[in-house]
C-alpha cells in the first residue's frame, strides 16, 4: 500500500442524483493526478474510509471539496463542510482483489412492498456492470438502481479474497498443504468483473428475491418433517395408501430446499380436501398431519364457528385465520414457516354460491373471502388449508380447482388389512398390560368386520371391554365390583363376538335382517325354473365380481305376482357375500314426495359406491315408480332417476350388482326400462302336478305319503297356475284343517283361487 501526502479538504453534497447512484466520491478533476483512482478519507483519528473517485466537469463541484451521497455521509459520519484528511490510495493486486461479496438487500424506501420477483442472477450481472472497480468495506451501504424498477439499498455483509501469491506458489505457499486454496475474509477490497456476488434479503423486507445468486440462510435449515414423528404412533390405521398420496402431493415439494423448488418453478400445494363416510378417520388424519410437520400449532376451526350474525364479521373471521401467515410472509418471504388451517365440516361455510336461501348472502361472501385468501391476487405460499367433509357434492366448485383445495382424497372404508391395523391400534394397551385373552384373533375379527369404519371398530373394542367388565360386577341390592377385578379382568373372543353380533352394526353393512325376512321359509326348489334362476344369478354375480368389464351388472327378475321373485333376489344377494347389501323397497318411502324419493334412491347408490363390492336390491320396482293400472299413472321423475342410476358405472375399482324385481314386465318395457338391465330372468308360477308335489314333499307334517299320491293322481294332467307364495299360504291353511277332509279341502281351495283349470288337458 502506497501512501501519498495528506490534504485537508471539505465534505460536500453529491452534485446530482445520477452521480449519487455511482456510490463514488465525487472530486474535481484538478485536485488529483489522473492515476489516482482511490482515496483514503480520514474523518477522525483512527477512522479511515476508502472511496473510488469520480471526476466531474468543471463547475459541478468546487475545487478542494469532495461530494458524498446521503448514504455515504451517514456511513462515514460526515457533515456538510466538515474538514477531512484525504490522501491517495493504491490497492495491492495480490491481496485485495475480491473473489466474492455478500450483500444484504432491501428497498431504499422501507415501506415498499411488492410481489414482483427480483431475479438475483440478473441483479448480480447488473451490479458488476455498474460497480466493477468499486472499493467496498464491510458494513458499507450502497444504493443500487436495478433495471429502473425501484431503488434498492445494499449493505456489504462479507468480503473474501484469494491471495494471488498463494495461488502462484501452490502447495508450498499454502502452509505446506496440497489441495484447493481457501479464500479468507477481509474488511475491504476491490470489486472485479468476475467477483462472485450473492444477495441476502434483509430481515422484515418485502422484497421477493429469487434465483441462484440468492444467498443461503445462514441458520441451519429446519426440516419440515418432525424428526420425532412415527407413523406407527399416529393412531391411524388402514390409510397408508391415502397418506402416501397426500404426502407425495402436498409435502414432497416442501421437503426440498427453496432453491431447488425455485429452479423447478414449482408452487407448493396450498389445500387438501378429505372427504368420505363418517367415522373413517378424516379428522384424525388432519389432526395428525399437524403433529407430523415442524410447523406452528394448527388452527382448527369448525365450519359453523366462522358464521356470525353481524354483517361483515364472518368474512373478518376468515381474514383473522390468515393474518399471522400474511404477516410472516411479508417479513420472511420464502423462509416463512408453514401455517396450517384445518376446517372441520367445511361444507357448512363453503356451499355452492347461490344455493343458500335468504337475502343476506353471507355464505357467498365467506366463500369469496376464502378463495381470495388461498389463491387470490395477494396469494400466500406459506399456508396449508385442510378441509374435511362428508358432503363433497355441496362444496362450491371454485374451491376444488388446482391452486386451492387441489389434493382431494377420499378416505373410504378400510379394507381387511386396514381393519386389522385399526384393531391393533385400539388393543395395543390391552396387550401391553396383558388384558387381551390369547384366544382373540384380530385377523379373524378383521375378516368378519366387513364395511366397518374406523370409528365403528373402535366402538366394537369398547363394547367388548364393557362386556368383559360387566362379568365382574355384582348387581345385588347395590352395585359392587369384584375385589380381584384387576387380576381377573380379561377381554376374550366371546366378548368380541357378543359385541359383533349384538352391539355394533356397520352403517354401510349388509341389510341382514331385511334379507332374513324375505327368506323366512327359505328357497324351495320345486323344479328346473328355480334352479335355472339360481344358476344364472350366480353367473351374473361372478360377472359383477370379476375384474373385467365396467364393474356394473344389473339383473331384473320378472314374473307373475307371488312367484317368489323377492325371495330369489334376496337369496342371490346373500349368496354374493358382498360386504355392502342394501334393500330399497317402496314400503320405506310411503308418503315421500318425488324429490324425497329420488334423493333417497340416490343415497343408496352413493353409499354403494363407497364399498369395493356392493349389491342393491330394488324390490317391486313398479310400486317405486308409483305405477297405477288405472290411468295409467307413474312418476316420471323417479323413472328418470332410476334409468340414470341403473346405467351409471361405479367408480374405478368398485363393483356393483343391482337386483330388481317386478310383476309388470310389459309396463317396464313400455317405459323403455328393460334395456337398462344386463339381463332379465323370468320367474314363473308352478305349472304342473310334479311342481306342486315337490313343494308338498318339503312340508312333510301336512300330508302323508298316501295323501300325496292321491293329490298327484287327482291333479295329473290338469293345468296348474299358482305362485309359490300363494301355495305356501294354502299349505299353512291346510295345517289348520281336519285331517279327515284336509286333502279334498286343499284341492277345493286351489280351484277357488283359480290355480286349477276345470277341464283335463291331454299331455
């Protein structure tokens, strides 16, 4: 470093705004020789500042004065007309040439806020074009006009140099060590055109800085996934596939550093919708997502809590939920932490706009406010909104598009493996304290509990526990607990089976009672027609179960009244062994309006779509359509709804078998309904003496062998036309008759019912 003679000069303002943007000391051309580019300014003993000079034309600055910008005067604590000691300064090429510089950046006007992205790579190129050769010192402020957008204020954070002598000397000069030469930090230095420039956003700045030249945050980057998180301890069973899908879509991008995400041009997912039947674990999963993430405590809000009776308060409640995230986004930008907002029963506040009655319009404005906050003009990138609902169809469609509640995951009923997982979770403590009997096989229970939701499985465990505890309670004049209950208490297999058979029934299970009512007398195989219907029905059931095809098979059983169509349909439904079986009958909809009837039928089908294998039995379909022979009259609205649902394939991966019965085939044909079915099976009445005797033989307590022979002899050759249901009623009536005249009266009753022709018909 060469030092020349010091001169006393005076500090002055920078002559023009344009010159102040150069961050140089403005001098008169006659004050310094042409080879002096840098000056050492001393404002007090021990205080030295190195400036790059800029010579001006005569008249712009007085001789003997040096012009400094406002930022420079503040940094060097200079005042106007202050005497300063100035001497030339020369950089030593070997040790003071900067290899890198780190700058803290903010808007010059601190209140400026913009969401426009500032490309740090372009900023680095422009910075070197404007300031190559500039002398800079750690802590020095600089003003930077970037592409005429807004003035930026830079503060020098760190400077690094590599000594040219060390580079030339190689290993011998590098402390005897071989390998790359490490840069060293310095207090001041000179910028070159190839100096590496990095920018770091100032704390609290509203600047949106992007690009590879953006400086890394010096603090250790915290993983978004909680290191103590363990999926096995979450208490969620049977949702592995769903959780993996949610993780892939919503959190994978947040695991990577922000720099990688910026290079991809990737935006984080900001919304998840969990929907499905009640009790399947939606709320539990949302709650545990907050536990899994290294984020702030989730804000959990029930949909109805948002609504307020005062005008504007409901919208303000939505804004308050996002206030913390907005404030942190402005302050920290991409370094902001994740804010999770969980909406339980989101359908309460996000109904489709225009569908809610009344003139207040509160629901519509709440939806609008929520849309604006998630993905509006001033969108946030540090939020994750999780909504839960049983009624996805009620939610405004604008909320479901990408960019809002983008990840939509159906949390459906657990499969067998999932049910075993859930049972393991709820019996873990019992196993730990040896309160679960060895004869309890959770795999067996998992097989039995088809279509049970997670909540119903938890209820099953509770019911089994209560049965076990009840054994140790003595109910005499007062309720007493067995003193040795602590040691004796043990939940065994019988307790679980009792709970399964008596206490907990799945909401989406089989209509076992309804099917048993239809099969009180069983199926009487009186001849080939019955055997053919059962055989063909079994084939169509296998077709519905098979992997090929659309997953939809619909079968119509038609025939005269009392032919046993409903019993055969119930038998086929039972033989299918599908976990979901529902019976849709007209007697459940007596007095329903057309709209109510259509919604009820639609619900049967919607529920069926949630199970992997489903069967719907629609009994007496003409009664469901309000058909009347006088008129004729029928419900066109119900007809159209049924036609649509009968032809609509279930969702991918789901199988649906529809069994319908009717006594009015011609009516359905006139309504153009027969084409909606995969197959039509005819269920005839009994038509020969052999058919009738086959039924009587299966009721041995009514007629003896001789009586059966006599009945067959009397009926042989006569045309018979009687339904199995009517015949069974006549058999029950015959049980009450005098045995002496039972046979004759039975034949007489058949004739009275019109089941026998008077004339004998030849074979």
